[in-house]
C-alpha cells in the first residue's frame, strides 16, 4: 500500500474514532442529565408538597387561634363574666369590665389571648402592655351635637 492511502485510512479512522467518541460521550452526559433532571423534578415536587403542607398547617393554626380568641370568654379558664368582655381583635383581643353586669365596674382588664406553641407578644403588643403598666391610659369623651350634623 502506498503511504498516501495509509495516511488517508489513518485520518479516516481517526475521524471515525473522534466522531464515535463524541457521540458516546454526548449520549452518556445526556443520560446523566436526564437522570439528574428527573431527580431534581422529584425533589422540587416534594419541596412544593412540603411548602403546601406547611402553609395549610399555619393557616389552620391561625384560624384556630382566631377562634380561640373569640371564644375565650366561654372557656373554663376565663375568670370573668363573659357578658363583661368585649372582643377587639387587634392589636389586643379583649377588654373586660369586671362588675359591669351588676352595674358596678371595678376595673378594666386589657387581655391578649395566645394559643399554640409560640405564645409571645408582638413588639406592638409589648409596647401596649408597657404603656398600660406605666399608667399611660386616659379617658376621653367626644360630644357630637346634632346641630353640627345638620349643617
């Protein structure tokens, strides 16, 4: 055989080897990528399900807490007459006027109802508690005359 044909065969063999190697490597990486993508898709779906379940649980806890806040005057541990309690909801839950039902209110009780694991006051509620403890509470009366309303 001539050297030219040997070189041509060697070049052809090299090109075929390179092409086969390229397609084999490409196939292997695409296979790995498909496996990784499937694993990631499954992991993402599991994470979405976990997030949904967490949101549902939190929603239930919030709804349960709101229910408890409004029903607190009727719970056994509530030590006042339920008719003397007024629900406000935010930023505090109840104002209780002990003695109001008998016509002789003795004090005013500002009450926050907490349920669940995390029973901490919000910073706003802490500030309100501090204002009450510091005596920063007052009475105001607004008189509205009907003459002003007619004008």
